[in-house]
């Protein structure tokens, strides 16, 4: 055993677990194509000010959770990305993507980094699946983003989900509400916890999102954001809800939902799962028209998006028995070499089979024929092809179907055809 261990807050994902990850990712990739989203990949680090401008200096992410360092003597720091939306918007603006098409639909499955206390479903290095719709934030655009996210959950078979949704209103609506909320909270200031006192000046809306029961008791009597919404925000929100109802998507309006990032406006939403316990948020998102301005654009870019935590998704699926068996797919054929003096010829045949697109394994440890067959079974190989002196002389090779325990002797071309035939039959089975 090595003296070195994985860093706290990170984890290894081994081949058996990758079967489950790939199952989920395959659903995400397939539905992204159906909804017309294209995949994007951005660097794992950005200049720190990108996140300070976009996420907001009053958030816990910027204040406490970012991995920031100085790579050279320029004095300009960079940060491992704690979220994806800012980087995707930065990339779209830098490439001027909206000049080529007025609406850009992008998605990602990416690694992110935050200095959090590691716990179940919350690591310092973690993965997110998300989508960003740039160039449109109409009620239909926001509803489509939510539908895409909920379709993924539905396709994966998840139950016990709750979609919470709220309108944060326009910038002016929120300004009016912040003033009303501060006026309400001021007499309770001495009862606020340290985090809420800090948020009182910078962003009092975040106090509504506190998980501290004492703070929840205080905000229970606070004025509601929806009471300060203008007519435009109300109409916009009603249309989003209408689209969701028309699609048969259940939701619950939660007037305390504000989301953790400063760039959201108008519709915000979050999905929770009964399978996750106290940390029940599975994913969420919203509309963020002003983010482009924060990043230096000369005009707003209408936008909406969501992000889903992959680790939490895996936990929810595991608890509901929805994950496939964690066993990697075996090769289509294992080449069995009875006499090691013929290994080089067998090795060349393995290369030929791979050129033909056939998944092929061959023992590289010089083990006995019995051990090779045992390994073929452990790997769940579909077939075993025997390559020895007699087979090479005659040009005829025993091909054993390890599932049916049947065997036939064929030319190499015939064996290739038979393996292709079995592979096609297997793929066609439900």
C-alpha cells in the first residue's frame, strides 16, 4: 500500500463506478442533442476577478470557498472554477458566438472546486452537469431550460423530487425589496448570526436562504419578495408557470427561494430530493440577463441555465436502486495461448481483430491456459479464441461462446464474422 492517499475532499472514480457515471452521462448527452444543446469545455481555472464580478463578493463562494493562487510575478491571481456559468459566458463573449447565431445553447459535464467541508455529496472537487441558453430569456426559454433538466431526471427514473420556483423580479424590484427587508430585519439585528449580520449590509436576500433554524424563525415574518414585484415580472413569472403546467411538470412556488449567486434575476428554481437528507438540493438555476454586463459586455445578454450536482445525483439514484450493476463491460473475445512460444503470432492476431473493430483481450503475464480461461470468465468476455501451434498450422481456430458454453472451429475470417454476428444480436436484444 502506498504512503500517499487521495487528498481530503477529492475521490478516485474506479472502472466499476465509471459504468454508473457513463450511464448517467449517456442520458445527459442524448437529451442535450434532443433539446439542441452543444457541448462546451472551458479551462478549469480563470482569472479571479471573473468570479468576483459575476458571483458577487457577498457570496460564501467568493468570500470563503475559492482556491486562488498566483502563477507568476504579474500579481494577477487565477482561481480554480467554483461554478461554470461565468466561464461559459466569458467564453461566449470572447468568441463572439452570438454574432454567428442569435441564440446559443451550450451544455457541459465538468469538474469544479470549492473549499468546503467534505461530506456526503459535497466534495472539494466535484462534478456538475449543466446547460446555458444564451441570447434568449423569454418565459419560453426559461421553461425550456427547466424542462430539459426535469426530462433528465425523469429519464433516469428519479422519484421524490420537488421543483421549487420563485421570481426574484427585476433589478429595480430587488432594490425596493432589499430596502424593505433591511427595515424589517433591523430590529432583529442583535439576534442575527454572524453570517446573517455580514449579509445584512452586502446582500440581505441571502439571509432568507439561511439553514439556521433561528434565522428561519426570524425571516418567517419578513415581507415577501413577490409583494414587491412589478407588473412585468409578474407576467413573466406567470407565463413560465403556464408553460410548466402545460407540460405537466409539478412545482411549488417558494417565496423564500433566492439561490446563492448574485447574478440571478426574474425566475429562479431549485430541485430537491427526498433521498438526500438535510443536503437535499439536487440542482437548480435561473435567469441571469445582467451577467454579460458584469463581465464587460456593452449590452445585456438574455440568458438562463441550470446546474446539477453529479455526486448528489448518484447518491439519490443509488438510494432508489436506479444505478446499473457496477461491472465494466467485458471484451468481445479473449485470445487464449496454450503454448507461450506462439504468443507473438497470437499477439498479431489480437491486433488484427482490433483493426476489425472487435474488442480483444490477450494475456500479457504469460499465465497457463487454465489461468487465461479463468481470467476470461472474470472479465466477462463473450468468447475465447484459441491460438496455438496446431491452429496456426491449419488456419482453423476453436471459438468458444463463453455464455452458451458452445464451441466451433472456424477460419480466422469465419471467426471474425461470427463475433460480429453475435455482437449485432446482443445489441438488438432489449
